[in-house]
C-alpha cells in the first residue's frame, strides 16, 4: 500500500492503476486474506486511511458526478462499511481505466501461500492443480467459449487443456480476453484423439450417459467436451472408453452452453477428489 500523500503526486492512468491495486489490497486485508507483504500496517486507523485514499479518487476529473455522489454517500455512513467502499471505489476505477474487473483477477485475487507456490514477497510462482485432471476440447469454434473453458479449468485445478486439430486457436485475441489471463498460465496442447495418453481414463460429457450425480469420476483422466453445435463426435465417444457423463436438466430446451456445462462437470469432478 502507499501513503495517500504520495498517491496525490501520481499522474492520470498511473494514479488510477495504483489506486485500484490499493483498494484491492484493502479488500483482502478487510476480509482477512491479505497476502504477505500487503497487510495494512500504517499507524493511521484503517478506516481513516480508506477515507483519505477515497478522497484521492474523488478529485479525479474523469469521475462522474453520479459515481462521486455515491462514493460520498458510502463514506458518510456510520459505521463505515470499509469493504463496500473499497469494492465500489475499485470497480469505479476499473471502469475509468476501461478495464473489466475480471481482467484484474490475476493481479489482485488472493492466493493460498501454502498451495500456490507463493514466494516470500507474495508473488505466485506456480499453479496448484490436480495432477492428471485434463480436458479435451473437441472442435470448439467460439473464442469466448474456449476462453471460458480455460478459465474454468485453471480455477478448478485442471492440469492442462488439450484441444483438437480443428478447435479455435486459444491465442485468438477474443479467446485471450475471455480467458482473463488463464490461457497464458495453463498448460495446453493441440492433438488428435489418437494422440491422447493411453494410460489415462477418457470419458465424455454428453447426453445419454450416466447421471453426473451417479458417475464415478476417475482420480486422473481426460474429459472430452464437444462442439457447440454437434456435441461430442462419434469418434470421440468411441475413444471415451471410461464412459459418458450427463448433466440432468428439466427445461424444455434441455440445453447448456458448453462452457457452463464444463463448469458444472469440473465442480463435480473436484468434489470427488
């Protein structure tokens, strides 16, 4: 964190970025999950520090009247809701910066130092994941969907993402934006069905299989998810010798976005581990 007086001396975008990081660090400190080296340690009471840092934002010439009025209202409340003030201020700053809040996840999200390979300065050096837990994305065409799949895989602890020869390139700009930094941190490889490791169980997420609540997930394995329009191909279903898992649905359409379906599956798989 930085002294409010020094924040006043910064200029434009640099000031806004530093403020956003400061409010993010304060949110973690308030929630009791501050990373090492980012804990609040000023002699000034934290609530007063928040008021002073918020005052820096209130002087920003690009801050809208509506946003300023709402921030002042939050600051005037007694007792001060520190977390709400910091969250509102941070999101307001991200809007001023033209940045989606989620694009800052890898910068300001809390990490568990016991499992995330965190160095003494609080920098995350390595991912924590379940060894052997992999997903095979077959012929996914939407850059937003492939980005979402990478993001879910990273968040839920998959080791790597495998993609089919006809799957969209994960380095496509819209895929990278949707992946929110996870495509750069996840291990991934393009390969055909015949190149999938022979020593890992392979199963498919598709209709007509075992109810996800009854499916016995392997400790290690590869889950095949199919394209948005055609689902898992017959060739992939034949390769899925461990079985097929299905998400039960009640709706008339009985249809889920592939990224959403994969998120449900990963939650269930991780629960079993």
